[in-house]
C-alpha cells in the first residue's frame, strides 16, 4: 500500500519531469537537401525544418539530474540519470542519458544507451529515432536510413523519418523516389517554405518541369527569413542555368546575395558568370570571397586554382589546389592540376 508521502513525492517528480521536458526540449530536426556539387554551379537548398514526433509516456526523473544538465554539469547529470534508471526505467530517462553523452561528444556510448533502452522498450519510436539521428550525424547514412525505415514501420506518419529518407534518396541520385516522400508530407498536411523548396529541387532533377516553378513560387510565398529567401533565389538561379538563361541566372544569384551577403555558393557561381564575360579580376574577387565564407567547399578553391593557372600565377594556383584537395581528396580534376603543377615546378 502506497502512503501519502510517497504519492506526493511521485506527483512532485511527475510535475518536475513535465516542466523540465519543456526546458530541455530537443532542437528541431533539420535535414539538408542540396543538389549534387558541381564545379561551376554548386547546388544548395535551404535546410528543411520538420517537427519531431511528440514523446509520450510517464515522466519521472530526478529533478537534480535535470538541474545539473541545465548547469552543464554533464558528469553529475550522468550519475543522476543512472541512479534514476536503477530505481525505475522510463523511456525519457534513456533519452536524457543519451543526450548527456552526445553533449560529451561520445556518440558510441549514446548509441549503446539507446540500444539498452530498446532492450526494455522494444520498437520504441523515440529510441529508434535517436539512433538514426546519431548515425546521420556520423555520416553513416545507410544505417541512419535503415533505422528511419524501422521508425516508419512503427509510425508511418513520422515526419522526420519521411523527410530524412527522402533527403537520402535525393543524395543518392534518386530524385523520383525523393519526390514521392515529399509529396507524402504534403498529403499529411505539412505546409512550409522548406518543403516546397525541396519539392522544386526534386522536380528539377526528376525532369518534372511542370511543377518546378509553382513549387518555388509557393516557397517564396511562405518564406520567414532572409536566409530562406536567399536559398530559394539561389535554387532558381540553378534552374536558370539548366535552361541556359544566363541573364536570369545572374539576376537570381544577385538576389540571393541581396538577401544573404554570406552566401558562399552564390559568390562562386557569380564568379563563373563573370569569367564568361571576361571580367577576370571580378571573378577572382568573388572566388576569394566564396572561399573565405565557405572554406569547407572545394569548388571555390578549385575554380581559383584553374583561373590562377590560366593567368600564369602558378604559386596561387598550387596553394588553392591544395585547399581543394583538403576539402575533397577524391576530386580527380584537382589531382590533375596538382600533378601538372608539380611537374612544372620540378623542371624549374
């Protein structure tokens, strides 16, 4: 028989758990959907934002664990959550313990925690989703997709899983399949700028041009920030490249920079357009800006290396080619430039 003090303690824990769930709410899942990178026109889309599925079930953790998590005392929070699991096991306790390990940059340990939770709560959607996210962050998209498919077997309306599988299909050059997943989201009532933007991109690469412009028009009507506006105009510029209208392409990339002056991909593509017009100095300036804004991209470095090589600046070409190789070691054209430059330097 449960005494009154124990009931009060349980109600207190339940209240604190629900309150702290709001304080420690997970960040909104984001998935990226750029077109395949190209040397001259680098594809990029804005990040679609999808609402995560709500987590159900009883919430009963140690308030001390949640407070230490808020204060950044991760090791102390780990002890508290471990202690809570020894008293009674709840799905959310496993979720928060895994979150602690993620903040400690220990994804493998976090995966083990999720799998321990699955041993006690088989086919729990939130645990499967957590495993899929970690695999996605570790760039293990094959495993991430498999777990997202498991999520859909349990909940076929899970928005995040549908979006991520669609994104992975797009990355693996299957835009037609990705289009089916994004259309499914529309049928489910998801209605936002990011979704229409990605629909437009899928239609471009699936050669369903009748829906391309209408999707981008709806995306422009639903924008909520300048960054989204810039990304959509950038993608429209990419569409204009495909139809050969370079004047429209130039205007779209300029509009992208008007809304977001830190758009490295737009600078890179504008540089290529300026180069076609013979404006070498302007092209070099745009490429240098793109490289400084997006050092992780290989395209600005590669293009700058090619341009410098043509004008005879071999030292700058070699340095830019090395940066391109660091960003993309398997890029064949970069390897060829480096090989030619090294042979040339060896003969001096």
